[in-house]
C-alpha cells in the first residue's frame, strides 16, 4: 500500500545554542556534490587535502590527523580507547559535563580513573591537577579545553609540565575550540586531541577530527591488548587514511566534502582573523547581556568567546524564554546541563554564526522575552553592543 508523505521542509532557524551551529552556505552546497566511491582516485585526493587542512587548523605536524566517522563523542572515545588499556591510570580534569564524560569513557575502557574535580564555570588549574595526581604515574592526563556545558576555557599548555611529571600523555577536548579559539597542539605539547565539525567549523554534525602525536601513536602501536573498539581502532582506520588505503569502513563521502569546504573557508579567512572575529562578537554580546542586567557565569579571563553562559534571573521561566525566542524570532539558544540545568542559558556564536547580525538579533530577542515576563532591563542592550563594537 503506497503512502503519501510530504517532502522534508524543516523550518529555518538561527542556531545560537551550544551546537550545532548554522552551516556555512558553501558547506551545504558541498554536501550536495556527486557521491564518489571511497577508493575513487578523485576522492583520495580530497582526503589528502582534508588531512593537510586539519593539520593546519590544529596547528600540528602530526601525521595521524584525520576525521573519525562519528560525532564529537566518537572522537572522544576514539582518543581514549586507542591508548588506554585495562588497569592504566588516567587522570581527568572535571569542571563540567564533558570532563565527566571523559571519566566514564575511560572507566569503560578499563582504566583506573582519578577525577580532579573543579568548580563548574571555572577553568581547571594546573596546581589542582598536580595535587589530585598525588605524585603517582599516569598513562594519560585529560582536560577539556573549552567546556561546552559551562563556557569555561582551561589553559591546556599549563598542563604539559604536569603530564611530564607524571610520565603521561596529554589529551585535550577541543570540540568547541577548533576554528573559534587559539589552539596550538604542537606548541602546547598536546599528544591527543579531538573535536567536532558542528561547532566553530560550521559544518553539520557527523565527523570528529582527531590528532595523535608521534608519542601517542607509539603508545597505540606498543599496546599489549587489542583496541577495545574495532570501528574506532586507529591502527586500522589510519591505514585507510594513510598511504595503504586499506578498506576499513565506507567513509561518509558527502560529509567529508562538507568538512573539506568548512576547513577551506576557515583557512581562507585565516585562523588568527577567525579567532579575533569570535572575540569581537563575544565582547559585544557580553556588553549587551550585562545591559540587560544578566550575570555572566564565567570570569572574563576564563570565558570562552564562542560560547557564553548566562545566569537566568530569579522569577524568569527558562523554558518560556527559549520557546518565545523560537516562536517569535526562530532563534535557538541552549539551556543548562547537569547542575546548571534550569540555572543558565548557553549562547553560542560559533563559526559562520559569529557575526554582528546574530549578536543584535539575540539581544533584541532576549529583551523582548524578558520584558514579556516583567523583567526590568537596566539599559539598552543594542546600544551597549554598538559601543563595544566601536571601542
């Protein structure tokens, strides 16, 4: 029996939450290019260009730098399970949801996990990580560079000396930082990093860029037990992305087109210019939010520029505000996670979405949503944002 189902026609939204961000128009066009076979010579050339651009974006010379087929959490799992064996000691800095997730992934890989618990909404401090280690050796020290659940930025470079003292590899979650914040894997001494496509690269979710230093790759090659996950085993996946081109799984061809275009756009803009654009728009947003009488969760010196956490004022209904923005402005912002659920809004200005128009739209929408609930505004948020741009 035939069925009449209408073609997909999703609404057009302005995505200013914690991700996904709005894809760049060129990325959407790239996704519609003709599909090739995963061993087609033309596609292999695209793969080589993509890996070279990823190395540039990560600021690394690591040969094992590639996109894992899966979202950012697949990248997290790939980075952990490829170096961790049962019984290995792993130290994880936890100052938000994604630090907790790292702990869980490492435990499931059989690691003995020590969590360095930090304050939510604050950066991890190297001395606290050192104190939590208690001088014992570790296989891996992990931290989240840009904690998406809180909007806090941790100084990853400051953790390299700690990892050295412990004889450990250093792993960094760069899901919200790649393409939006200064990120220097080689200069900072990061051994293992993972990211996602759906944040500051402005590509749909579905791929997870990862990078392994020669030291991390040696740990993979010297392990005594097989990698826990066959699908995420980079000794196998790397043979497909390397010169051998050994079949492992059918690559998501068109998603890789999208990432290729996203990286091309980012590098054409220039990484430093891109970082500065995110910073400029974030400062204007912060000025406008403070004019609304809203409190920003993270201290300015530890704050992410692609993602801002805002405390919800007393008496204001979280869900009503977000629904108002969706219905009246077709605008999405994010709610809180974990202990921040119902306590904060998370506003993302990521990649293509980090622009003046979105700053002004968000501030105008929040003004209207707050007024609708009787919340008094301190000052004109748009005037404050304009002053920040002028300054």
